[in-house]
């Protein structure tokens, strides 16, 4: 059959498509010809492209087409199932969240570890972190007491000192201290709002120019003069009361109500003694530091009155003073039940 006869309109077999071309119904049952093939239309007197050919030009024969099993010459379009990407997206999001959480935990863990190390060592500034205690000019504060040959310097500068009060320690391992300071009557001190200590004070291994209180505590059963409260304003510098080595710095709960700090010093050549300083903050020494009595800066007086009501020293100081102080006592380190040095370093 010639091309002319093949594309001649036949109403009984063809359907009308456009004024320019007729398409035989049989063409849809035949395999599509090559995309570049053109057919001649007698009605339009020029070459036109059949819709079937145009469609084959737009699609490439790939996996989207498969042979019709009923007619091997015929191809049909087989839709491919769409890939579900949601499980991949969800899995990726979960992995990302886990990585972010792990990173945050690592950062916070490092911060907590650093803070714990800082609290355990109680280093409050760069000098303490470098294990170098601050030392002022070699003009020691004057003496306030002694135990045998161990001299105890005033832990607070005389210009910041409010009052000195000898009293009983809370436990039996506190040792009785000796002093050359004259005793002032407690009632007189209360009426005068202080002992009116002279402003001019000596320095070095000389006793303070003034007097001191000696009071009893009704709730204590230990001997008198086994502890000293050295009054000072909030933030007043606290110096080492004796020369020796810092063996322990730690926290504890004062009366079970507030967190406080202990600084333990072993006096030079006296391993049986433990000099303890309480009620201070901004600790600037660590275990192993060598300190000089009345010279080495150790800490500062804390605002204890915010946590404890009715501080005893408040009764003997000037109006408006809350009785904040640094507590000093000398303990017998070899006492049977003494646990104050648990965790302390050993001095060679």
C-alpha cells in the first residue's frame, strides 16, 4: 500500500482530527515510528507531524515504558512508584538532635567539671589558681595570742578590726590559748559599743595595743579561750594567723544552715597542731601553699549575718555593726575522734 493510499481519508475507519490531517485509528495500535519520521498530508499539501510522533519525541524509551504482553508491538507507560523520603528525613532529624544533645552534654559536663574543680580547690582568683598566695609588704599584723611557741597574729588589719572576743570552742579538741591582752569587762564593752582601742598599733611580733573580751557560752562544755572571734567589716582582708603550710581547704555546713569554708594550716614544725580559720569567703590559697603569719592574704570576711541571727560579737561592737568576723582556733590534730583533717595533704 502506497503512502497516498495509506493516508487517504476513509470515514468508515478514520476519525477527524483537524482540517490539516486525518489520523487512522489503526495508527494507535501500531508501534510508533522513529521520532524523526515525517508523513505527508494530502489535505494540507505539506508535511505535518502526527501527534503520536510528537509524543514519542517528548519521551525517551526507558524503564517507564514496557511491552504490552497482549501485543508485543505495542508499548504502554508503566508509572514508577514514588520514593518515600519521609523515613530518611525523620532519621536524619533524629540523628541531628542526638548529635546536638551530645554536644550540649559535653559542653555542660566540661563546665560542671571545671566548676567542681574550682570549688574543691576554692581558688577565687588568678593568684590562687597559680598556687601563689598573695603576700603584702612584710609588715605583719600584731600578735593577739599564742600556743606554746606558736605565735598567733591578728588575721585582720588593726584599722579594719572591730573587736576581739575569746570564747569556747564547740568541741573538745580545741586547745587553750594564752594572751597578754588585758581583759575588758563585757558590760563596759556593751555600754561603750566597743573597747575603744587606740588607733596607733604596732606591727610584727608585738602584741596588739588594746584589750580583748573573754566570754562564756551557755551551750558549750569546753574550756574558755579555746577560740577567737576577730571582728571585721564585710569584705575585710583576712591574713594567715600563723606561719606554716596550708594542708586543707574545704566547705562544710555551719550549724546545718549555711555553707561555710574551712582553711587548715599546719604550723611550722608542729604536725600535731591544726590551726583553723572559719567564716570567710573569696579563698585565695590552696593546699600546699606556704603562708607567713600576719602577712599572707588568705580570704575575706563574709556576710555571715545574712544567714545567722544573733551573732554574739554583735553585742560588743558599734551601732550598725552585725558582728561579722573571722574565727580562729588551734586544734589538737592527734585527738582520737578528730576528723577535721580528713583529705588533708601531708607536709614533708
